[in-house]
């Protein structure tokens, strides 16, 4: 079911290059825009994150300063009692003064505490003074003005004595109404703790300052003690224990850290050492960046739509000529197919073009092959008619030489010449194949050179150097003997003095090179250039020259059989002789004729 659905969805793209091109261009145009839009949105979020962090760190710093000033004011209230002479008089009266003096000192202390309470403002809801000796607790509030003897150290002051602290702030767990600011009373000489002074204060006195950083229910603003406990949180859910443990472990005065889903900022409040904490959810930063992100997404969506339209237009205009050509090729059929051709795996217009063009090229190749074969057969017939003739001049000279040898030479020598001439006739006439082995061609050349050596024995020197591994290679018949005949006719006959002719065969990896060198008169530069030009620009024509098989004929036949990579090269200089190099493939057998046709 799924595969059928996938085929249904992909079929329009498989069968039409236009649809493929449209889809590809849409992908190429949309992906960069989506990537840029997403990157811009992420950069905007990071920029907003940096701004929020910077702003909150600044707000935390100034809010901490303001809170510190408020706590300093509260400390100043306590200091007014600590430096009061009435407190000093009362402490001295305890140490042996008369009862009357003690009563007067107590009244002065009560008056001092009342003055402190009523001058402190509405946020101070109570004042206490505890003296360890003689265990007296003074209490002043809106509904209480009392002095009582204590049987032990009250709990708020017990921590001062047990932990030897000079200052503590206490708040009942979950109490967001009030807290106690407690400071110890120490003897000046030895810092012995004599008691403590406590102010009961409403937390609400800090709300106006805390509102500088509070931004609604999403934020959590709280004040924590140095032990990691929450002392005051005006609103919001209580923070997790993980946050409070990490706050407790921090040693920096100010900073922030990030947890999954929220940012935690903290600052130490001087001079009380409490921690001011603000917790901001990550969603707040994302919401702050949403408006900019929405604008970017709108711009990105518009850009995507425009890009899709442009991609469709360009793809449509680009693919239209290909589709038109493919439709034109559908009706193309020159010749009825005669064999099964390999089919393209594509089913779109390109696949149709591939199949039709392959069919066309195959038929054209077959047509060229047929024409080439007919032309080759015609030229081969012409060549064989020419091959059937032995140069009358050479035949006449040979017969005259045999006649003279009958009277001057031994019969065996005359017979050897007659046998060589007979083998030459047999090689030319009886063998119907146009290709022969290199060994047979060399034997024919040796028969020819035996006759020529006998004719010019006084001045002709003939040497050979053959690589026997190349003797099985195929070569067109009458390739070497016409070249050697040309060497006599054009090079040696006009040269006075001794004649030298050498034939060497060099076997290489892919080719066999046959070099025929003479020390004749050579070829002039202009004639040599013209000859090379004609050898390098042959079109398959079999050249003949009167009764003689010319060197161009030999080169043309080699090219027709083995291809343009093989043939004849000539090097010559006037007065220095001529070197003709014949190059044939290094392979044996009788398949070269078919290979040459396929190359066409």
C-alpha cells in the first residue's frame, strides 16, 4: 500500500523532466530562505537573551543597593539604642546601684525603645531588648509595652550566643508578613555578649524596591538567607531545591546561571549578607522575541512564495524546448529496427531522447558500415587487379638476368632465382586473402631482395634485424615489397657508389614497427612535406600510380584495416637517405578487417 502510494506520488516526476526541474529548483530556492529565516530567528532570540541577561544583572545590582540602604536604615535604628546613654546607665545600675536607680534606668530604656518604635514608621511593628543579666526582656509594640524576667535565653537570641553571631535575620517558614532583625549587645572591652536588640519588621517595606525587578507572575523574586532557605517571596511558586542548593554554593557576589527552562540571577545584599534572587523562565525570552520572529517569518514566507513562483517560471521555460524536442522525437523512425537495442532506465523526455538518439546513431552507423564495406570491397578488387600484375620492367630484367646466369652460373644458383620469382607469383596470385602474416610478407620481401641482390651484387648491401615474436601479426599483402621497390626506384638507382638497405622489426606492447632504411639520394624538403601531408590526410582512397603500388596505397590500406592510429611515417634528408616506418597492431589473427569496419 505504501509503495503504491509512493509510486503514485513520484510518477509525475519520473515521467517528466519539467516536473523534476520544477521540484529541484523549488528545493534549491526554498532551503536557503528557510535556513536564513531560521538563523535570523535564532540570532534574534540570542540577541534578546543577551539583552535580558544584561538588563537583569543591572537591575539586580541597583535593587541590591537600594535594599542594602533600607537594611542600613534599620541598622541605624538599632545603633541609636546601642549608643544610647540610657542603655549604658541601665547596665551600670545592674552592677550594684540602688533599687531606685535601677527603676529609673529601666524607665529610661522603655522610653528609648518607645521613641524608636514610634519614629521607625509603620513597617516596624515591634521592638525587643533582651539583657542576659539580669535576664530582662523589654517588649514594645502597638498593643504591648512590657518588661518581664526571662527564665532562659529566648529563642531569637539563643542563636546569637550559641553560634557567637553579631547579627541575624529570622523569618518563620512560610511567613511572608514579618521578619526579625536581631543584633547583639557586646561589652566594649572584651566583646562579651550581654544581650540583643530585635526589630520586628513587615516584609512589605521591601515590596516597592523588589518591584523594580518583578515583572509579573512569570518571574520569581525572593530573598534567601546564607543557608539557602527562602526568607521572603512576595509572589509565585516556591523555587526548586536544586536552585536553592546551587545558590548556597555560589561564592560570587553577583551573577547568574542557567537551568533547563529558566535563568537564575542572584546578588548579595550588603550589609546583611542576604541573597536577592530572580528566576526568569526561558519562555519569557522567547515571548519577548516573538514579535520580531513573527515579522521575520512573514518576510521569509513571502520570500519563499516568490522564490517558488520564479523557480516554476524558470523551470518551465528551461524545460519547454526539451519537452518539445522529445515530442518531436516520438514520431522519429528512419528504418525499421532489426535488433533489440538497450533501453534507457528513464521514462521521462530525456529517456525518450536517449532511446531515439541511440536508435538513430545505430542506424547511421550501420549505414556507414555498409557503405564502408562496399567501398572497401570495391577498392580491394581494384587493388587485387593491380596486384595480379608484376612490374613488367622488373620481370623483363629478371628474365634477362636468368638467361645470362644459365651460361655463367651454376644451375643451382639459376634455380634459386627462378624459385624466388615463382614464389613471388604464387604469393601475389594464389592467396585470396587481403591480409597475410608478417612472416609471409617478409618471405615475399626476401624473394624480391634475393633477385635484386643477384642483379646488383657488386654494390648492394642488404641487412635484416627481425623480432621473431612479431611474425604472427597480420599485415596487408604487398606492404613491404612496394616500399622497398620505391627505395630502389627513387633513392638508390640515382645514387653512385655502394647501396645500403636495411629492414628491422621492433615489437612493442601495442604495436609493431617495421623500419626500412636506404642510403639513397633522399627526398627534397618540399616534396617530403607534400608527401607527409597526403599521408596524414587520407580519406580511405586507394592510391595507385601506373603499374606501381605506391606508398600512399600502402598507407591507405593500413588505415582501412587497422584504423587511423596506424600507418606509415617517412623521414628523409637530401643526400642522407630515407627511412620509412610501418606501424601495425601487435596482434595476430584474421579479425582486423572487421575491427576496421567497426571503427568507421
